[in-house]
C-alpha cells in the first residue's frame, strides 16, 4: 500500500511536510511519479507551494524531492 509512495532516505517514512505561504505545516506524501499529494487534506492544490526543501515528519531529515527513495 505505502509502496506507492517515495520514502525518506534516512528512516523510510512516507510523510513529509513543508510550510505553506501562511506558515502552516502542510503534510504530504510523494507518489511514485514524484508528485506531492496532500496527506491530511485530499485534493488540496499544492502546485503553488515551494518544495525545494522538504522535511520528514518522522525523523527530522530535510532535503529535496529528488533525494527520496523510490
Ligand atoms: Zn525520515
């Protein structure tokens, strides 16, 4: 089931977060195609958010989308 999502290179978790334009934490997963998908608000449009630095919800790892494990 969670195999559909990319994983944290450090701990293997599939949930990450970033701050939105209002400074609120947005929790998301990343599909096997590399597309961020809101984890708590299904259908939320994330296209305007800055994903250049993402944070793992579980272990504190920070990095880029490209560093996630497929
Ligand atoms: Zn992690």
